[in-house]
């Protein structure tokens, strides 16, 4: 038993030491980040710029790009990109190729994402599902495919921002199918790229305080859909359903919402700079203590708790 205990401690110590090993000479390496207007992408662009990376920060809006450019170095470059625009993605990839030339692209951080309407499935139509899937999954895949030759040239890193919602669907809408898709794409890509020296990592944040998870905005969008429902559907759910659901979501937000978003960016940094990055990063106390363990439990337990 003593030998077994010492063996476990030795393995743990070896893993910790291996986890801390860093890639050398990363200063001046090129990285491309999507979704830098706000949230994780915005903070990541600022931090990686300070650390000496040559950052290409894609923003959806001119306002977001200008605000980011105003607080970063001259080395950081912003570009407008809607990941749903296939022609736009190709043009940006060609621009990045001209910038990096023979050096290639060290890092691609696929961060851009939206929540979309979160409501029971029979409240929604196909367009409610289409937008989050187009942004979170199809857009992510499209950006990756177009940047992949540059990543392979540098033997670099791809970091896909998924969610605990890619492991456990706890509400209706297109967000969760999109994130389950990201998980599948990430796993197949990681195996495809291993022979080329490209590391592929997936970050699975819990509930973090960003523009994506604004409870008031989520309930406002849900209320718009509720008001457009047929009398028959409203009758099935009952008029008190909306108020009860809003109260539950508010309670969940108070318990689970992580206010400090920096741990997610720290995981991005580890994935880009570690000699041995992890395949998956589970971030946030709620994700580690509740959502991730629950995702591994039998469906009957998941359904009861949710």
C-alpha cells in the first residue's frame, strides 16, 4: 500500500512538472483570435499582445475593433470578420498568409460564439437553431479549414472554445447542438493533426459573466418568443411557467456564474505556450464541481437534477 501510494504521488508529481514545461522562443509568433469585441477574446487579445505575440484580432464590429486597437500596442492588428461569411473568411485567411509568409501561424483561437434563443424546443423554429450553429460550429470549422495550412507550416496550436454545454444540454435551442458539434470536430481534428505536429485543444468553460450570459438579455429574448406563441402552446405550459422559469434561471445564475473570466484566458495561454498542452480544459468551479461530474452520470440522474 505504501508503494502504491508513493507510485501515485510520483505520477502526479511527474504530471505537474510536465504540465509546467513551456515552449521557448515564442516572442513574435503570430496568433489569430476570433470574437475579440468583448469577453474572452477581447481579454485574450490584450494579454497576448502584452506578452509579445503578434496578434491578429478579428472583431465583428468596427466599434469593437477601434476600442481594442486603442488599448493595445501597434503590433496588434484588428480585422473585421463575420465567421458566417465564407468569402470574408477566405479573404482574411489570404491576408494572414501574406502577413505571416513562410513563418506560418503559431496559434488559432476559435473563440467567436453566440448563445441564440434559449427556450423549450416547441417554442422555436428552424431559424432559431440555424444562427448559433452557423456561428459556433460551421463558422469555427470554416475558419479552421482556411487557416490550417498556415498552422501546419508552423507546427502550431489550434484552441477551440467549446462549453460545458458541449457535454451536457440543459436547455433547448441551437447553442447546445452547436457545442456538441464543436466537441466532435475538435476530437477528430486533434487526431488528424497529430502526425503533423499540430496540437489541438478544447476549452470547456462553465457559466462565466460575459455578454453571452447576460440573464436579463436571455429572459428578454425568451419573452419575445413567448409573446409570439400560439394560445394553444401557452395553455399547455401555463401562464405561470414564464415567471417560475425566470426565477429558477436567476437562482442558477447567482449560484453558478463565475465573475472573473481570466481563468479561461489562462487556459488559452497554457494551450498556446505549454510544451504539452492538454486535450481538454474544464474551467470554472461550477464546471468542475457540478456540470462536468453530472455529464458523466446516468441519464436518469441528469434528468432528475435538471
